[in-house]
C-alpha cells in the first residue's frame, strides 16, 4: 500500500484572510462620476480643461458628457485618474504644511 503525501490546498484569493489587495488603492470604490465631480469642484471646468485638454472639459462641459466620453476613451480616463491622484496628494500636502 502506497501513501501519498497530502499537499496543502491552495488558498482561494477571494476567501483568503490576507489583506485586500485594493486596500492601498485610493481609487478603489470611487465612481468615475465622483472623480469628475470632485475635480470640477476643485479646479473648475476651465481649470480642468487647462490641465487636460479634451473637448468634454473645454466646450460646454458637464459631468454627463464627460462620463460618456471618458468611459469610451481609456487614455483620457487614465489622465483624469492621474490628475485626481495628483489633486489628493496636493490637498494632503497643503494640510500638512498648514
């Protein structure tokens, strides 16, 4: 009679007790609508259009038209997400420096 060594069962990443891999991602859980709204509130549409020169920010801008464009255009969405992260760092830096 042969005995086979029992191998440990692999952990399922979905049920593992390891920390959430998205825990340190500041964009996790945010909707694109919230990101665009916060950017427009912080910079204004004109300032947003100066920082990211896309038509949905420079010509008759609105959250709705911006969302429609950004959902179809990955490169523009990446720029918006990058600017949002920059804005968060800038706000945090301003709070620290008083």
